[in-house]
């Protein structure tokens, strides 16, 4: 689904790609301001029966939904059994935004040099390696200072003690602050005209406007469009899950409508 804003439409006018009639895919939505913008210019809005009927929109002004990630832990199968008992399998509590992933009913306690965090949610399914994702604020409470990393990149990161109802363990590395990133399907990537590993520049549309200049693109057939940020980033920019951010550039370069007329 695309949420089309007035700013999106103005960018299309600058690029001379605003069609008449304006075609909407079945699940696309116009903001009230966008509807007024089109009506004032006598541009007809036509809703199509298929996404394939809509001319691909340029990346300019496209919106991406936001998912705010709280602190959580991914466990290996071996560590699941160590913490919750022999032959234990994670119990799905609710599905996450990415297909096949879920928040488990199980929680653990993280114990650092300065403090502890209780009721840290386990995410499933089990992975090959155990990884803890916290915010920098959490790190100050625990007394650990993890680097900002993409998920799965844990070499040289700090470790931590993990306590479950049936046991405890200490990992030597695996604690990170997750780098913000966006999940895309190959279809999404084609629409946004990006490749795996590209860096998007996105801007919030909240009372506290913020820009995230290097959001890493991750592409997989299983992925659903979603920008992942942590609670520190969300609080600083007044974002919550379900909000949207606007794409204003990629790979270090702003799109021309956002360059102040240059």
C-alpha cells in the first residue's frame, strides 16, 4: 500500500510525471490534502483493479511504513533449551511485520555490569546464533556499549548474561544496537528503483521533523515493506509503529525536488 501525500504530488509535478487521470492501485490511499491538490487542478482520480495497471511511480516522495522495535533477543536452538528446558520450542505469541517471524511468549532477563533488564521478549523462530538487540539507552542501564550494526554482524560486539526460567548462560559476543534498515520485496525494490545494500534518505512527517540519511535496503522475496528503527530513534523523531516516512534521496544524494530548486 502507498500513502500518497501532497508533497509526493508536488514532487511529481516538478519532475513532469504527474498523469491525468491519476491512477491508484486497489490499496493505495490519498491524504485529504492530496485529494484537494488533485481536485484544484482538475485531475481525475481513477482506481484500477490491479497494481499492474498503475504506471510505476518514481522513488521521489514514496512513503514507507515504520515499525518500531523494542529490545529483544534471538536465540539459537541450543540456547532455547539451555534457558527454557530440554526439547523446548518457542511458543508463538503474535506475528511480526515480516512473514514467518513472531514474538514468542517466552521472555528472559539480561544482566550487565551495572544493571538488569527483565521481560525481554524472545523473537522466533530460533536462529543459528544468539543475538541481543537493545537501544543505547538500554546499554547505559546495563553498563554495556554495543556498536550500531546490521543484524547478523556480531563480530567484536560485547557479550552479556542471559537468565531464563530453567537456566542461564553468558554469550561472549552478540549484543548490538540495530542499524535502521528497510525490508523490501523484489517488487518493492523495483518500484523504489533500489538494489540490495543501497542507502535511502528518508524524512519523517511528524511534529519533530527528522532525516535518516543512511537507511540500508534489504531485499528478499519473503519481506514486506517496513522500516525498522529502535525506540531511541522513534522517541527522538516522534514516530510510532504504523507511521510513514518519505523517501527524499538515496546513496547520499537528495532527489532534485528536495534541493531547494537546484
